[in-house]
C-alpha cells in the first residue's frame, strides 16, 4: 500500500499468517498509519489490503470498504471508551453489529479480561489499565476477524503495563485471536509477536521472527540494543522462586515461576545487562553464564563498545561494555567469552512463553 | 398592581407559545446545519455559514421586511404555502413564530456547532471500527455527548424568541390576541396614554418568565451533564 500525506510518505508491503504480527518502529515511522489503513480510517493512494481472505481495499479495482463493514477491531492508545456509557454499554456497543466474523463468547472474554466487576461503572471512574482492558473487550465482542492494537500500553505507567501484558498474551494463546500489535517498545514486541515487521520512514526495513529481527545488528539496532534468546524450560526451583531454562550455551536462570517444563521460552536481554569474562567466572553472583564466540566488536565514539556474540548452539547476544574493558581483556573477534547475565535483569517483562512460529 | 389583566394573560400565553414553537421548530434544522458545519467539508461551506449568521448582524427590521417579502401572501413562498397547505404566515402567530425562529437560529446553530466540535472525532472512528454505520454512531455517540450544547442553544433561541421585537412587528405587526407578544404589548402600552402601569406589569412578567426559563435550563443542564458527563 502507498499513501502520501503532507511530507510523510508510506510505501510498504508485507503478509503474515502467524496470527500475532507486531509492527515495530520509532514514532513517526508509519506503523499507526498502517493500522489506520487496515481499519479503514485512512484511504491509501494506491495498493490493496486483504485480511482473512477479504479484500478491504483495492485502489486499482476501486474497492474501499468503509470501516464499519470491515470487521476489524481496533484498540486505541487512549482506549477511547464512550464516556457517556457504562462499561456494560461500552462492551455491548459493537455486539449488535457482530455478524459472521468470529463467534464470541462474551462471558469468556469478560472473564479473561477480568472486567466483570466493572460493568456498572463509567469510563471516567476506571484506572488506565482497566480502561484499556474494557477497550480490548469492547473490540473483541464486536467479533472482528482481526484485532488491531495501536500502542495499547504506551499511555500506561510501568505497573499498568505489567498488568495488561498477560491479557494480551491470553488473547493470543487462549482465544487464538489473530492480532496486529503496534509498538515502539522492544520488550512488548518480544513478548507478544510471532512475527515482527520493522518500519522506518514509512517503509519496511526488516521482517521475520522476533529472534532474528530483534537480534543484535538487526534492524532494531537503533532502538536500544537488546537480544532475544529462546530456551527450553528445564524446571522450577520453588525454594528460591527461580525458573531454570536450558540453552546449549549454558543454563539460564530467570526469576519467578514461568512456563511448564519443556515449553520454549523467550528471554529479552538488554545489552547493558550483559557482562563478559574470558575465563569461566567463579565466585560471582551471576547465575547465568553463557559460552559463545565474539563475532564482532564495534567501537563507537564514546566510551562504550558493542560486542556481538554467537552463542554456542544457537542465538546471538549483544553486550555493551567499555572500550577500556575490551583493551584490558584484549578481546577480539573470534575469541571465546563467557557472557554473564543477572537473573534480576530478566524479570517477567523480559521473559515470555515463545510460541512456535507456525 | 400584580393583578394581570385578561389582555396581559393573552400576551403572556402567546409569547410562550410563539417562543416554544419557534425553538422546537428550529431545533432539528439547527442540529442538522450545525453538524454539517462542524463535521462535513463541502464547497460553499463559508457561504452557508455566512447565511446562517446573517439574521444576527442585520437589523431585525430588515429581516422582518425580507420575511414579509418572501412569506407575505403575495410573496413567492407565502403564496405557495397558502395554495398548497392553506398555511398563512403574515399577520398570524405562526408568522411570529417564524420570525422568532429565524432570529434565534444563528444563536442555536452556534452553540450546537461548538459542542459538536468539542466531541472527540475519534470516538466516532472507534464506533465505526465496532461496526456502527455513520448515522448510528452519530446518533448514539456524537449527539448525546453534544447534548449540553444542544440544550444551551435551545435556551438561547427561546430567550431570543421571547424578546424578539423588530422582525416580528415588521413581519406580522402587533395584533392583540394574534401577534401581540410581550415585547409588542409593552411597546403598545408605552404608546398609550396612562399605559405606564400596564407596561410595568408586563415588564415584571417578562422578567419572571426569563428567570424561570433560565432556572429550568440550569436544572436540565445539570441533569444532562450528569447523564453524559461521565461521573463515576
């Protein structure tokens, strides 16, 4: 699809059948514009959009379905609940128009979102997190073929984000609802997406599985260096409240009770949370030590350097260390290193059940 | 002194009737025009906007005279109305209501337009993504949220209609029992020798009616605000 508005030009093409697509990019990259085009709130200058086998827009063939006939649900950044209606009436608003699309079990949705006790309240009396959950429920109860989420967490504070995230995951896993998730937060994308499309200046610069796209040196490099490691749940340590993950490069220890043994799990690691050692470290508090080979060292202008490590087995890891450390440890590409991760840096924001890409 | 004469009662009843009919009659059209001006983009929008506001800036006598030319028994519209519906406006209370409606229309449109513009347009977009056709989302989201403004516009129009004098007297004259509203009656009283007492009575009545209308609208506004304002 193509669209030009003022000085902004959007030209992008992608297809996805994984059921959980994330559009990722800086603000102004055009990701919300793409959602507007899918929802029918914007008209493209050229191109076509097909969702679930239905052509929503095809400029060349003169097709433009108005938004109310698209069966595309949308959750807006600021919820946009109808202020004059109760939560119950907000949820019911789209029901009368719900047809074919996907059948919805209202009680299941309301139960899953935990909003049953809010029914009689007005939107003004809800917290930000509650409002967003009601907005998700309202969109779902209209029975959309696909759910679009436009930065649904960005207006919320840290605690509220943590509160909402599991609901979005349940949406993806329990209800298996196809969704398109727009965000500029790498941790949200790493947790939710099965497939990521990275947008920059209105164009697709990368797409693929989160592990690849969000990997060091990937298109997300400018968004704060992070790595995504996938590992299998080995077991739980109830006494210490830890979960052990199995990775060929070494065991990974994350806080909390996550997943079931055998599940694949995704761990998001910030480059600033990684320390390096040339020998297997002893007597340190780091519980996770991963063996790998340095692929490259990018020395930047400032005091820091980016070290890219190929982990033994599979996966890549990026570490941000000082240039001084590089010189004093005499690190170079090809060297074996031990990457150390603090378990406490791998909190539940950063770990997630990693559904297999279908 | 506060004993109203039968003539005073007639003028009072007529005034309230004319103002009510003028307000209720103009309301649907005012809502439609205000919505168009607030939400739609079309060629000639500026012209429509100017036309709506014309009665506000023209001398009322000019408006009344133009109404007489158009809606008088020999005027093009007046003739057609009489032959088609048997409806005569000139020198009838219905004509007074028309004059009041025309004079109050700009005030009403202005208030309603502002309140519609104040409603977040993205709420209608949200309604559309939920499957609501445009008219439905307008009727269930935009209009209810603009209701306080609609009410304010109606009150302004009613007040204007109650006090309208220039256009009314030019268009429908001041016939006791038919077109002699409170302002006309007060004017007539002041022109009659010994009519001071009657003018004073009617003045007090006019004040009482205005205050009552204001109180009623305040009470209504509070109820509407509570209904749409989103208090928990």
